[in-house]
């Protein structure tokens, strides 16, 4: 974005991006909020000070799977968790609640929020088996040509029990292409171990939109303005 401040602290309609994510989580009933931060970024902890947000430090930027594992010392195995993205402010209370409910109602190990996009772009693709069940998520940069044609994409929002997913995270192997540990690899690992992953389709695909470019930032502002006009 060409800014000196961390992206999650960029303001849209007078509020930092991350504040919208935190508000949605609280509205959905979250009783703990944990933000994963880098060791050399003091601005985010300072901005979140006094807001009831706990901090987990990812020592090195080694991918989303490693980022979640940074929460290991803060979480007990019996805790129910939802992963959200700090730069995706359009996620709603309703989607978070549906994500949690779907996992419980369908007795799944993991639930993931997805959407169908005409142009899936750089999003991770959701790969299903012949019976329609979710089998894995493939990052776009690691996807084959055929996988890139898949229209269902991963939002990066998940719900699970920490005790079920923690050992999976601990056993992840790094990507041979990037050396990163992908949280998306948890989907395939759970399925291979006999577990079940369910997809929850977003009612509005824009909920997963991150503010990664000026164009996306303007779109986020437009959607938030629309919601404000509707009193939502």
C-alpha cells in the first residue's frame, strides 16, 4: 500500500482495518481475542493496548501455519478457535457464527469459509473430491493449471478445536517452493487422518476481500459505506 504504518492499522472511514475484524469477532461472541504480530513491529501492540487483545509473537515470517502456532502458549486444548485475517475488515458477525455452528452441527474437525468467484485470481483454491467433500486447499502459487481453473476459493477464515488442530500444525512441512508453513495445508492433513472438513459459503464474497492494493482499499471503503447506509 506504500504506507509507513502496518497495513492492519491503515484507516478506512476513520477506523483501522483491524478494528472492524475485532468488532465482528466480539459481536459473534468471542470471549478472547489474540493478535499475532511480528517481533519488530511495535505499532500494532501499541494500537491494541487497552482493548482486551492478547498478543502472540511470530518470531520469523514463516507463513500462516507458523503464525497460528505462535499462539500455542496461550491456548488450552479444549478451547474453540476461529482464525480471521486482520486486513479483511468486511467479515461479518453472521459469517463467523455460521462458521462455528457448521463445525459443531456437522461434527467436523475444521470448517472453512469459502466463496465462488468468477475470477479467482490469487486466492487459494478449494479442491473437492468426487463426492463433493473438501479434500484440500491449494495456494495459487503452488496450484496446477487445472487447479487454477477452480472457482471456489479459500477465505483464510477457519473454526476448530485447538486440541485437534495443534498437533496437525506441529507436524506441517514447509512448502518446497517458498519454505513457508501454510495454514491451508491443515485441511489436507485433517482429511488424510480421517477427519472431516466442511466448507461454509459466504453470503457475500466480498467478506473475504483484503485491502492489499489501493483499488481493494477503495472497494472496502465502498462496501462499509453501503453497510452504514443500511444501518448494518
